[in-house]
């Protein structure tokens, strides 16, 4: 934990994955986090008119949002991370991981669970 910034960093063991919902639940018992930022390794593709990320380890789908994340999550970063991600994809780069703040869709009875939304704060491309 970063005592000054109040940041918790939880990392999965090599070859394993974490369920961010479980981490959030544990943190919420003692803390009241403003947001939860996760890094998801997976494949980015266009899903209809929106960019989507499919997590390699779990198969979870995340819709990537152009909506800016909380201001505190972008401290020191210039420009929109989402726009930079789109530019990298247009340049033919392969995006292998995306970081962002999580927004869960609201569940409705009788309908499939909506995908999670990530408000992009950063990304990684493959070394080619």
C-alpha cells in the first residue's frame, strides 16, 4: 500500500488471474475506494462500433470507453489514453493489455449480464 496516495496494488502470481470483483469486495470492507483500476491482458478488437477487450485468462469482455476516467487516475498523463489506443490500432500495432477504471453494467432480470466497461488510462502493445 502507498500510505501517502492510498493506493493498493494487487498482482496475480505468474500464470494466474485475479477476479477484480473479489479484490474490490475485500477493499470495500475496510476502505471506501473512489475507483478501481485494473490491467487486463487480452485481445482488443472492434465489436460493432465499439472497441472491446477479451481477457485472455478468464474470457471476460470489457467494452473500452472513451469517457475519461477519474481525474486522479490520469495525473501526469497528457492527452486522452483512449485516443492514443485508437491511434496505435490504426497504425497496425497489436494491443496486448489495457488498464482502466472499471464500471459495471447494471444487471436486469431475464437479460444476460452486460459486459464491464473500462475507462482507459493506459495500454501496452506487443514488442514486434
